[in-house]
C-alpha cells in the first residue's frame, strides 16, 4: 500500500553525491524533504535541482534537510552536477541519492508503472522530526514543481504542530491563521491573547501566534 500521512518514513542507507547516507540518522531531530526526479540529464529536472540549491538556506532556516533522488547511478549524478550549476547558476548543495536498484524508489512508491515503469515520478515527502510523513505530493515528469510551495507548506506544518491553529487557503507566513474548531471561544480567549475574529462560529481568524 502507498505510504500515507502519519506513517513512519521508511529508513534506508544509500549512496549519494555527499557519501553514504543513513536517512533517519541524517535527518537527526530536524525535518526532511525527500524528493524524486525522473532522470538525470533532463531539462525540467535540471531546473528543479538548481532551484532547490537556490532555496537551500530557506530550508536550513526551517531546520529542514533536502535530499533528491533518482534511479540513476552515482556516476551519472556526478557527471550531471556540473550541468546543473552551468545551466541554473546554482551548484548542487544537498545530497542526490543514487538508487539504481530502485530500493528507495520502491520503499516510497516513487515509480508509478502506469505513468512509466522505468522513471521515478516527481514525488515529494515532507518528514517531521518524529520521522512521520507529514505531506506527500506527486507531479508528472512533464511538470516542474514549485519549491516555494514546499517552503510555504513547511511553515504551515511547523506552525500547526505547535499551536491549535490551521492555515487558510493560500496562507503565507505572517498572515492570520484559523483557530481549530476543537477550541471553544472561552479557550480561544486564553490561548490567543491577540484576540480573534469570528466570521462564522467555526471560522475564527487570529494573528499568527508565534510572531
Ligand atoms: C525532464 O526533466 O525534463 C523530463 C524527465 C523525464 C521525462 C520528461 C521530462
């Protein structure tokens, strides 16, 4: 069965462009973003990997480590990294896992045989400090992802892990959040001293509590 939210992210040991990595050990107490790309030396993947390098500091600020993966070999990855830098202006600054025997791809269900039985799809797994899967997304090979969206989701996940709030549509860091319905108005007055605005009894906005 496919990996679902709340499942423990399977651990693995694999070769990468930064040496041998034990996944859980590598993540330590922080967050993890494991993403697959279909194939080395392909155009969309090249743009994505450069973009993740550009955003690396933003992931680090959020205590999150990123790891890329495809079913290509380490030799292939190492041959490609120079192109990523040339083409995007950003040198690879996070590990790219080599998975030629598809060990990790199979553990995470990154090959969707009805799309392609040889390439990984564009999967993203966000993993929390408890090693549980917090978010999954899957894009086809033809569509590059928006990694700013992954940062936005990470902000939401980190906030909602610590406060009794949820984030509304298109929310960004710093904007008002929603008090979860399980909290009564009385409790909300105590928990959210900045106050709240009830648009409906079940839709109550409050300023972001950790700012
Ligand atoms: C790409 O990254 O451009 C790509 C990879 C596999 C299939 C189609 C496009």
